[in-house]
C-alpha cells in the first residue's frame, strides 16, 4: 500500500489536449524510501493506470516490480474541460510551421534513455513527452507502443510534430519489468477502453514499433467495435522467421564479462548506422559540410552504443526474446479478428526481421490494411533519416478526428521540413530543370513578375490550363507557399485517392506528397467545403483529358460545356483568377499518345482493363472532355527550356450570385474565364521567345554566378 503521495510539479508542466494536469509523482511505499516515477525533467508521467479512470489502486504486477503505484485522478470535469479548450488548445497550425523534424537523432534517444532506465520499482506506465506541447483542439489520442527496448522513446524524432496533431502518450516498460505479454495487452486495453468511454466519437491511434506492433494488433483484435487506427512499423509478427532466432543460444554461451559486446551485436541487426546518423543533418547543407557533420555524428554515436548494455542487458534480452515469441504467436492467432484501419510501414533493409515479406502476408490477412514501403531503411525505421511519421500519416490520409476522414476539416498545413523535403529532394531535379517563372496581372491590367496580382484573401478559385501529365502543378504550389505563404488546395482526379492505386510495394511517393500539400478529390462537395473555408482552390476544368492530350493538342483547352464552377464561386463570392501555363514542349516531347498506344497489341488490352476499372468523373457529360481515357503516354525528355505562368486579371463574383443563377449570364462569365486563359497562353508563347535565360545552360551559368533559382531573370512583361 502507499502510505503517502506527494506531487513535485515539473518545471515543464503542461496540460494535454484532454486537460489532464501533467505532474511528476513521487510515491512513498511501506518498505520505506521514495519511488521516483520519472527521473527525467523532460518527461511527464501519467500514472500507470488509464488516466481517465477514478482513483483506485492496483496490485503488483508479475515480475521484478515490488511497489504498487497509486492511480491519481488527474481528470478535470467535462464542463471545466470544455471551457479550458478555448484557451489552452491550439485552434490551427500556421502554414510552414516548425515541426522540429531533423533536430533530433538516435544520439538523443541514447542520452535520454540513460535517465529512463534507472530502476524505480514501478510497473509499466504512460508518459507524455513535454516537448510535444499543446495539440490542436479535439485532437485524437496517440498511444505509442515501443519495441523491445521498452523505453517508450522510439518517437523522439517526431515528438514535436506529432504533439500538434495528437495527444501523445508513450508506454514505458521498465528494464527489469517481467510483465507477461497478456498483462501488457490488458494494460493497454484498459487505457483504450477508458478513452473510448470518454470520447466515443474520436479514433484512437495505436503506433506499434516492432514488438509494439504485436501489442497493437492484439489490442485491436480484442476490441473490434472500438474505432482504432493502427500504425505498424516493422511489426514483430514475423519473429518466427527472424534473424533473432540464432541469438538465444549465442546469448547463453556468452560470458558475463563480455556484456559490453552485446550492444554492438544488437546494433548490427538494428539498422543502417548512416541512416540514423543523418537524421538530424540539414539536406540544404553543401555536400562537404554535410559529410563533415556525418563524420561527427558517427564518431559521437559509437561510444553511446555501450549504453544499450544498460537498456538491454543480457538477462533483459533473454526475457524480451521470449516475450517476442509469445507476442508474435498471440497476435498471429488473432489477425482474423482485427477490424481496425491499419497502415503498415515496412523497411527494405531490415536485418532483424523479414519486414517486406511480412507486409505482404499481413496485407492478405488483415481486412483493412495499406502498406508504405521504405526500401533504403533498416529496422529502427522511426529513428532513421527520411521518415517523418506525421508526413506519412498525412500523405496517406490516415489522419482524422472523427469516424471518417474529412479532406477539408482534417487537413494539416505543410510544415517547413515538409516543404524542404518535397521541393529539394523529391522534386529537386524537376524544379532545377524547369526554373519556373510566374507573372500576375494587377487590377489596372499591368503584368508584373510574381504573385502580387493574385488576392491573398480567399476564397480564390484559380482556373487554368492543365499541361501534359500535370507538369504545371508543382512549381505553382511551391511559389504560392514561398511568396505568399498560402496553401493552394488542388482538385485532383479521384483515381489518385482510390484504394486501386495501392499495392504491396507502394513507396511513399509523389502522389502521397500531393496529399500532404492539400490535394483533394475533385467533387462538388469538396469544392463547396473549400470555398466555404476561404481557401485558395486550384481547378483544371479540362481534367484528365487535357492533361493526357493527344499530339497536336498542346495548349488547347478541352473544357466542359457546363459552367458549374462559375455558379459555385459566385455562391461564396470567390474571386476567379484565370491563368495560363506554357513550357511542356520545352520539357518533353510526346512520342506515343492514346491513339498510338491503342494500336499496339497487349498494350491496348492493358489500357482497356485500366479504364474498365477506372473511376469516371465525366459520366453523363458530352463533348471531348468526357473521353477521359487513362494511360501513360510515351514521352522523351528534351534539353529543358522553362515553365512560364501568367495569372490574368482577377474576376470578382461577390454580389453576383443571383445574377449568375441565370444560365446565360453564367455561361457568359464562363466564356470570359476561358478566353482569359487562352489569352494568357498566347501571351506567354510569344514573350518566352524574348527570355535570354530560356535555355538551361544560360540559367545554370547565371545561377552559379549571381542569384538563387527563383530570382533568375526572364523576359520583361
């Protein structure tokens, strides 16, 4: 029993999104002395029990823990909670917010773990990293279930980012704790049920890393009626086929005085040391500086590996491997009962577990499972370079606050690190080759370089020409972010969001990045929601037919006859900004179009099959725009010219809703928009001939000697 309980308020005291005060707790036991529940000032502990329950006591768990820890009621009344939300919780995130990704590395994990592993006699418990800060209002809870280390620090690279979108709680299993697997399942399940009882309309996220993946699946299987979103990072359900099996006899034969060789043995299995060492290196650094930083990181990392001998001792590893075996068996026997939404992250270079093969197996066994494959990463996926967990969650549209994902209300704006990764690593080569330049038109008709002619206040509807393969999208989105700090919400074909695009080897790629930066399926309801929230919306009336045009159709508008977007814009008083874009013929040459491909045996059968299963957005419409056959054209790259954009004079619709209810008036405005787009294209085709830097070689020379990419001169408007 506990004789007394005292509170020691942490200097890092915060409130989480459910407004439970976070405290560091000391509990005095009958055997004397204090049992420190947390020794790290950077971690805040929620008592070992589900924090939403009433005050009660728990019996000692099986194993080495000798103390029972009191559950402390830290829950405010719902009325107080509701009032506090308006003052404590975040309302929204700013565009290009700081998610701190890339500022932490595995070194921070090892340093922090040194404080976490001190024996405290306590059972498993939840803690909330203080660096997570305040989440958005109505954020769901995220429960992190760790790997065999048990520290709960496996998300250390992601704390600040995840802390904005979730109420983050991490499970800490003390080093010498011997709670059996079913005991851990019961513990997590108790928390899940308590959360569900308090907030039945919110999803509960379970992030399971390796061993924690087995734990997450076991809890999901036992609670099929609770809305769970399960994220698995290299789950240990494949333990029976893993490289760890031969480790047991090796451990038995290892003398105790060689205990310090254990961490180096483990690190060989864990992953690529270069991937972990580059996690906090800025990709914008020059190669020489980045290499020097990598050398420093590797040099400082190696001595810290000896700390693994304290985190995972020989005796602990024996127990953990047995725990892994029982966990894999338990979870595998119940896969059929898992009804939860599952997102599985699998590494291609996992030396500890056959994670890629396991992803294939689990996809077939689980009813609602998607996979993202990371071919260059090792076992400790969440602590390696290039894996921002929040970006993956956003890019797969896995983030939601209610029963269903809402493309508008659940959107989280891109962070600065996402901006850098997307436009330097993912699109860096295309960005460099195209060297896009944008012009806009002021109210007086003057054309200027930049976007000053485009209204900064929404709602704004950008309506334009769709280049071949949508080449025009990425520079446009980047420039609005860079110059105006505005996210342009692109309306894209629903096929890009369909489960039919998913496969067992789907890498986190360009389509996912489009979703991170706000792309939504093109539907009337999504356009309605976006305009109602004063967004900047990007619409291509020509859609897939225009982007997959035939030979000789470059810069030809293939638009529908119905002026529906005009009436929708007028309903919200949106400003319509027509724009033209040219340069596709300077970037690539269309060699095989739809007509050519349909003449090739086998290929035509493949295209027919794709279109038979494709989602149609033009059904019931007439005209050429309705012929939206899906195919991949044959193109040859050219020595890159340049992409040019011109945004025409803004067209106001405020106060014209009743006028545009008349079909003839709406059609007249529609034709005005179309004519403006054609005029913009014609202007750019003529003026680009005057650009002294249209050729990539001239631009490269100027950039090397004078200015950054976005400041390379162009023609005078």
